[in-house]
């Protein structure tokens, strides 16, 4: 494995909390939409519980921030990111289907 460029490492560590916060905000919004939607309360409860179990393992929520895992984490984020316009390339990846 190639060594991690120091400037890339610093940028990654600076941006990761912002990306995670954005991801968790999107997840919270999707949970709220689920809870106010139509259907039985019990069905919504169990669907929410299922999503929470799955989502708490996503890179957008929990990430191993070690140099040895840096390349893997960045690759996962890069390969699963949603497409972005050229004008917003500095923006963070979004959560949901874009994060593993």
C-alpha cells in the first residue's frame, strides 16, 4: 500500500466530521418522513428499527479514521458517491444510497 499524502490525510480528517454530520442529518430527515407517513405505527416502528441497525454501520455514520484504512474508506466513499455537478465538486458526498 502506498503511503498517504500528508496534505490529503489532513484534508480527509478535517472534512470527515462534516460529511458524517451531513449524512446523519439526511438519515434523520428520512426517519422523520417514515414516522409521519401513512401506515400502522407498528410497521413504522419496526421499519425504523431495521434502518437504524443498518445505517449505524455506514461509513457516513461510523468511519475507521486510521492511516492504514484511509485508502479503503476513501475508495468506498468515492465509488459509492452520487454523481455531482461540476460546480459542486468541493461539496461532501451525500448519505443514503450514496454511502455504503
